[in-house]
């Protein structure tokens, strides 16, 4: 039989997804009504789309609609054809990406627990084993979305490398992301540059703590989110990443080799020992290491019943970044600096001075006094300053987006450095 007439739209809007096979898994949410549009937009950008539906999804939209939309037959149950393996098994015809959209609370939690009892969950389980990228676009009522178990399961899946798109929380609902956001995420995932492949990165992230006594610490508000976003971005671009991680609240991806530390001294020792034991191409020091530590650390819990006031004298901690070039002069060093309510000019001036002191190659500075910027937030706004005092402004954006821009700059600088070296030879 000739090609299904519905496929005449393939590639009419772009070639980004040319020859890519995308499996669209639909579960039982009313947001399934958006699936024909999602499928056909992916097709317009060049993809071939195959639909898999859970039994509940089939009660909301009819499989005929998706067969019409994609021009391919729809998987509504598993049969002797072992459809889950045909689509997502380890073979030359396997899908390039699995997109679960809309994803119900039920299906997200089942995937996180390794349960596969619908065509959708079976395809996703198989995709995990075949290393096929998995994207999930949740949709549900807000009350379902804020369930702590679901939250835990989403975190678990993120740590396994699954990417979540949206949702948009409005009108009491965690609505499925807009079609454009979903399609952009698929395009980004399938066309991501591999400009960090064969590069070894050492990233520090999260806050450190300094002990007053065995149970009390001085620390800061860092969540580790910016550093983890850098790690995720670097991994997706092919880097091999070691993360020296303070007590952050963000789960780091399992693909990174993680060394956990508590104090600034421990973080510094871990960084120096890593730099001495293997060659790192890039160090990105994102950690908000505690700058001050008590001069005296009590070996017992200081009781308020025994002393009425407690004077704690603080001394500065080691500056971790100052050790990097001393131990490994060839490593490209990116340091982060947080300032509080400075003018743009002062922010950049003080960052540049610090860059020179540490012999860093780039410094990323932000003003944590601004709304939505820095510690514990989902977003960030930064200025990237180089050795020539050239400044790149990255406006307020999700931290992963900011991480992408920072790595774009690092990638360019490394390329220039390598080409300068080879022309000198
Ligand atoms: C009309 C209708 C709309 C629903 N919308 C949602 C939804 O948006 N999100 C959700 O998590 N569950 C929703 N549900 C409940 C799920 O369909 C139900 O949990 C089902 O067991 C999910 O199965 P599945 O994940 O295998 O598709 C809806 C149910 C109905 C009947």
C-alpha cells in the first residue's frame, strides 16, 4: 500500500526531526485532546510518529483519531507482535525518543516504580533498558500534582535522566504544556550538540556547612539547583562529570560520579585530590561554599542551660577556586560569584577583580538580592565575564536554560583555545 495520505505534512515546517521516530504515549487525561496537534506538529518538523495508548486514554479519544493524525496504526494492546519491543527494544529500528503526553499521575508513579501493566508503561520500561530518551508532559488537577508521593516519583525519574515538560499550573490545574513547548523540547533533545563529548568536567555544587558544635552549623541558602542544572546539561552534551556536592537539596543525576562532602575544607580537599588524580578539562565551581567557619569547634553540644550567651568568632575558610590553577594550570576554570544588591557596573567590576585573583578563565556572577535570582530559586539571571572583561548577559530564565548558555560560552572558549594552541605548534 502506498504511504498514508496523512503523512503528506511531514517536514513541511522544518527538517529538525527528519528520519526521527518518535513514540507518543497517551494516557487517560482529558489533555489527550491535544495529541493530534502534538503529533502533527512533530510530523511537520520531520518526525515519523507512532502512537501507544493506555486503556483509559482510549476512553477519552478514539485510536482512529491518532491513526488519522499520524498515518500509522496505533498500539492499544500488546499482542504476539510484542509491540513494546518493536518500538522501544534494542535494535536498529528502535525509536529515537519516547514522549508521554499527557502523562497521568497514575502512569508517572507506575513508571517510577518499574510497573508495566499497560501498553504505555511497557513501552516506557523497554525504552529505559534501550537508553531511549524519555520525555514526560504531566497533566492533572493541581491536587493530584501536589501529592507528596507523586512529587517523590517525579524526582526519582528526573534523577534517572527523564526530562519533564511543564506542567502549567493555572485555574487549579497542572495543565499539559503548550504544544510548542513540547515540540521544542523534543527537537532540543534530539538535536542536542555533543560538544562536550570526550571532555572531563569537575563541578562543585550546593552549600557547605561549618560546625559550631556536633549538632549546630553555619551555612547558606543554596539549594544546589544551579550546579545540578550544569551537571545535567554537561551530561546531555556528552561530558563525563564528577560532582563534588555539598549538602544541597537537589537530587543529582545518577550518571554523574558524585562525591559528597559537608565542609568547605572537605570540598577543597576533594577538588584538589580529584585534580591530582585525573586530568580534568574543565572545572565549574558553582558551590556556595561557606566563607566563614568558627575559630573553635566545640566537641560537645553547647547547652543553653550551662551558658547564657555564646560568642562565636569566625575566620575565613579556604578559597577553593584559588587552588585549581595551582594544581592543574591547563584546566579551564569557571567560577561563580554571588553578590547582593550591587549596581551592574560594581557587580561586573568586583567579579572581574575576583577572576584575575583566581586566574579563572570565566566568572559567572549574579545578584542574589534580585527577585527570582540565585539561592533556592527555579530561575537565575547571570553575567558571564571573561579574561578580556567581555560581558555576556543571560536574562532571567530557568536554571537549565542558564546552564545551557554558560556551557555554550565555555564550549566556544575551549574551541578557540585548542585552535590557538594548534596554530602555535
Ligand atoms: C474524563 C477523565 C479525565 C481525567 N483526567 C485526568 C488527568 O488529567 N490526569 C490524571 O492524572 N488523571 C486523570 N483521570 C484519571 C485517570 O484516567 C485514571 O487515574 C486512570 O487510572 C489513568 O490510567 P492510565 O494512567 O493508565 O491512563 C481522568 C479520568 C477521566 C475519566
